[in-house]
């Protein structure tokens, strides 16, 4: 069928969903025991289509999701602000006040931006709660020459001050029915961890993809300002490029169903979770894969201003899930 492809020596079938971004991957039951050629096919689909979707993965739990993630790369800890936690799975739970309803690339406030994110639907609302992704590679390719040259030279400061993952403790406690003192104390410690450190990193606005060599815009909701210009000019520059990233032609929207799992190339995309489901619960479990330090088109690496995220990408640690 048009827009579909398969891989030799593999049952994986890839159905293209959009010209610039998005594909559905069929014919595979995800777990930690996949054949090497199947893993290669999945990674190739990922870097080609930027975000890929799997239906009917009802068998997955946190452990199986983690085992599968380990085939594609090295899982990080759940979040760089959760220091001292050995958990690898981050719950993105509306009952905790966590709604990622802003365009962003995951965890760009650290120097080693994650390679990819693997998101599994756990509890879905009866309506709403879709997610959009945008290709920052397609956006760069479409820039007029003058704007492309400008983007190539720009650098931006990213900070965790705007991190959606920081929990709203008042909202979370209000929704905790029959919460005992122990649960409340645990929640307070969890929230305190998110408020314990500040990260700021200088990234090039255009990075070179380490696997494909493509150029991609590195922006999103964690950008604080651009280097070399004032705050007003920073806001104008941000809107200039960000509005191009989120043009409908460069995006795809996924309507989640039970059993769904999505993987996106965090080095080549932004995403936005649409908060249009009222007071219903929406709970997703995310695992991120360790990435590399972004490199500019002139070969310069991103630079840390403050914050130590080395613990975030430690390889040798036990698997544990945040409850």
C-alpha cells in the first residue's frame, strides 16, 4: 500500500502517516527479547519518521517497557531533578498536576539532551488527551536561506525553570482520596526533589543529528533567552522560529488508544500534549534514552552554565519505578 514499507529478514511493517513526520509500526510485539534485525528496523523507522507508534501493546508493564527501551539505547533515570532516586520511569499524571501542554523537546536544559522518549498509555480519558509532534528537521530544511544562516549562528540558554514535570502539590493532595500521612510525606519529598536544583545550558539553535547528519532546530519551551540580544529581541526570535516549527504541515497528531506506545527522536522533534480532557485522569509512563551533547553546524558543543546532570545518565544502576 502507498506509504508503507517492510524490512528484509524482519516482520516489521512501517506505515507512513505524514509527509514530514510520523509512522505506525505493525507486526511486532514489543519486549526485551526482540531479534537484532527487528531492533535495527525499529531504530531506522524512528530516525526516518521522527516519531513512531505501536498499537495493541497491552501486555507491556513498566518492567517490559524498560526492557524494550534498553534494546534501543541506555535508559536514563526518570528525571535529572529526581536526584537520589534510582527510578527510570517517569509518571506523567494529570492527577499530580502534570500536563505537558506546551511545545518542547524533552530535558533540553541539560547538556546531554536525551536521544529518544518512549511513552506508554496507562490511563486515558474518555475524550481528548491527544499528542502532537513537530519535525524540527523539516522546519530547518524549509527555512529561507537568510533565516537558515541566522539560525546557524544563534545560541540559546535553556533552563528547567519552566519544566512542566514539576508537580502541583496542592492539586495532587486534593485529588488523593484516603491519603494517609505516609503517602503525603512521600509526595512532599517527591515535589521537593523537583525544586532542589537549577539547570541552565547554552545550546546551538541548530544542531547536527548524530546518526543522520541532518540539521535540526533546538528550541522549545525550556528556552530562556538567546545569546547576544536583549529580552525583547529574544522573544521575537523565538516566535519567528517556533511558529515555523509548529506549522501544521510539519506536525502529526496521535489519538491515543489503550495499548498504545509512542517513540520519538528527541533530537529532531518537539511535542505537545493537548490538555482538553477536563478533570478526567490521563496517566502516561515515560522512559528516556541517554543522548549526546549537541554539536553546532560549526562543530561547537553545548556548554553547561549551571547544574550537574551526570547522575541522570549513569549506566550502571538498578531498575526501579517511581510509584
